[in-house]
C-alpha cells in the first residue's frame, strides 16, 4: 500500500511507541492525527512536527464520541488509510492473590482490560467502519489497522495477570478481525513488542538497560521505539501481511519473574 499521501490515526500518538510511529509515518509522507489522552504531550508533538503534517485530537480510546472526533479530524485531512493503535497505561500490577492473602483488586483489573483490550476494539471497530466507506485502490485495499499486543500476551510474568489477559485478547482478535474485515479490503495485523525503552516503565533508560539488556539473547539490549515504528511502516506497505501477530523482541521469552 502506498503510504505517501495517506492519512493515519495513531492512538497514544504522543507516547513512547506512539510518538515513534507518528514521526515515522510523517517521514513517509503520511498526515497523522495524534489521538492521545495527554494534551500537553500531544500539542507539543504537533508543534514540533508542524500542523500541516500532524494534528492533535485529545482522545480517550474508551470514549466513542472522542474516537469519532479523531476519525472526523482524519477524514478532513484526506483518505484515512492507516490506523496504528499504540496507546498504553503501564503494564505493572500485582499477583492474583498477594502474599498477605489479599485478592487482586477487581477494579484495577477491569481498568486494565478497559484501556488495553476494550479500547483497542473500540478504535478498531469505529475506524474500520470509516475506512470501509472509502474508495478502494490497488487490489481492492482500503486500509490497514495495526494493533499493539505484547509478548506478555504469550508469557506474562508474575504480577501481570491483568495486562497479560488484555494483550492476550489483542492477539486473539487479530486474525478474527482480519477475516471479518477482508470483505471491506481492510487488513489487520498486530505487533507484539518485547522490552522496549519507553516512559511507561517509569525508570531511566540506563536503569532499564541494566535490568533487561542482559536477558535479551541478541542484540543484548532493549528495543528502541524507532524499531517498532519501522515494523509498523513495513506492515502498512506490505499488502500481503494480514491477520498476523509479529513479535519483535530480540528472541527474549519472559520468565516467571522480572529480572532484578
């Protein structure tokens, strides 16, 4: 699919992976709606890139009117062909039952599912409906939607039960959504990152590298957001990538416990 001249929505578009995705797509000639919950970061990124290439729309992915507003803003820029769902809210948590016998907080569990899984589906369903109304191009393709899963969806560590459940759900919906939307000429794929240097860890890059780098088989370092963005761009370009979840993790496999 041709990227240059297309319009994209990037949820979490001012965050770690999302900002890298936004900048990468803009460099490819895509006009981007930065659909982010944080107005300060969103406006700052819009100013840095330029309003002719990127527009910020404050967006809570679980709020349907706000997602629709982001879609309207994208369609005002041109044909919405690309959706990158990159939002996040941290991946930490607690055990299903704590050492003192206290069960996992149910509201915290529901919030994690609401943001990572339900929010992803909300954006998926609404953007797909909008893209499906566009004129197709090439082989009948109308657009592509890229979800963000996590390797925690395959082998979450202790204390990640909510996050792993949410990301496992994203993995599970990818192929089904691709099959659902094939009739509309919309591809769906997902990226499952491993350990990437992002603000979500709330630690310095140096602290993160010391913790995670030695556990990555090769290269012995954490992933960089630009590497996530590069994979995103390739999925968008390559029209035969559909229904697939692609791990980018340096061959790491999470063990039961976080490294110390």
